[in-house]
């Protein structure tokens, strides 16, 4: 039986073999670099000959003067992104599902999906121009309404919200398409039966659509929990400045300054290892909760 299955499936294994090789080379072999977290890494001496320092790099990270503020910024921004990244595309997918014009649906899906392919280097420049306090279109509209100009990217109150809203705008198109794909798997006869029983569109959505999409919602929520300490380095690095360090400085930007500007590679690696361990714990807990609460299984 096993031999027949192997004969039937060997083309599939052969097809993914190059991907496995690339994954091994670029993801598993670099894991040996974790030892740098326990060293005072000196590039000229390499990983195996740099002096060992034990847990001192982690102690430096824990005792860093602004670590409390940085952790709060990281977790708060990441959680707001996670919540908005789940709710906004779900609402858009449900509304788009009610549209009967196929051409409009396809055009809309294409337009909201395009920002996903743009880099934050490009989008950062666009946002800086749009939100400029003197020449930005947003502040010009506010000026017409009698509101004083707001320095969105230089104000500690507004900066986190700009980060969350711009990230949601960029990425919600991808999740919307995932939700729309989940909608196609729902049996249309369920809607017909509900309609015959007198259920309106709202009751059909609540009792048929949302339960039918529940496995996909749980999957996306589970995957997003692994990013609880990942507030988005590319985005924040291209938008923040010393003026908003109080509300925009996160773990990744701290790693950049410590590792690449101050050349403390051991401390930077220790922080990265800390992030990875926390992400592993959250993914494991979220999978356990998904299995217990919604009977969701990966396989």
C-alpha cells in the first residue's frame, strides 16, 4: 500500500524538492547563528572563536532604559494591526459578496489587492507627501474645514494610528480575497433553504455565512498571533523619526540601532531569539485554543 502511494505521489515530492532545499539553505542552516546571542560577537573572529558571555546579552536587553516603552509600543501597534487586519477584510468581503455586478467585483478586488505588492519604501514616500503639514492633501482638506494642520508623522498621539491605518489599507485586499474564496465553499442550497424559511440577508449572514467562514477566520487569527511582537519594521523605519520615538520605537527598530549602528551583534541576536521564542509560544497556544474551542485542525 505504501509503495503504491509513493509511486502515485513521487512527482509531487519531486516538485517541492527544490523548495525544500532552498528552505534548508536559507532558513535552517542560518539557525546556527543563534549562538551569537550568547557571545560578544567579533566579525574577524567568527562565530566559533568569539568570546562567550552567557546570558549577558539578554540581561542588557532586559535592563535597557526604555525597554518598557518599546515593548508597549510593539505590542499595542501589533495588536491593533491584528484586530484591524481581521475585521476590515471580513466586512469588505461580506459587503462585496452582496454585489451582483461581476465586473465591479473584479475591478474592486484588483484595486484593493494592488497595494499589497508595493514596498514600504515607495508607500512611505507617498504617505509623507500626503500627510505633510504644509503641502499634504489631507491637511489642505482639514484647512478648508477650519482645522489647524496636524503633523501626523511627527506627533506621538497620531503616529500609531497612521501606522495601523496605512498597514490595514495596504494589506486588507489580500485577506479579502482569502475570505471571498472561503465564501465560495459555502453550499448555495443553505441560502435557498433559509430564504424559503423567511430569513433575510442579515440572518443568512449571521447563521450561514459567518459559520461557514469560521475555519478560515480562525486560521488567519491563529497565524496573526505569531506576529504579536512584529509591529512592522519596514513600515515604521520608513515613516518614523526621533520626534516619535516615544510612540513609534519598537523592538525591530531597537535591533537596527543596536546591531547595525552600534555594532552590538550579540545583543541584536539575543533580542531576535527572544522574539522567535515568544512567537512560537503564542502560535502553539493559539493552535491549542483553536482546536479546543472550534475543533480546528491543520491536518
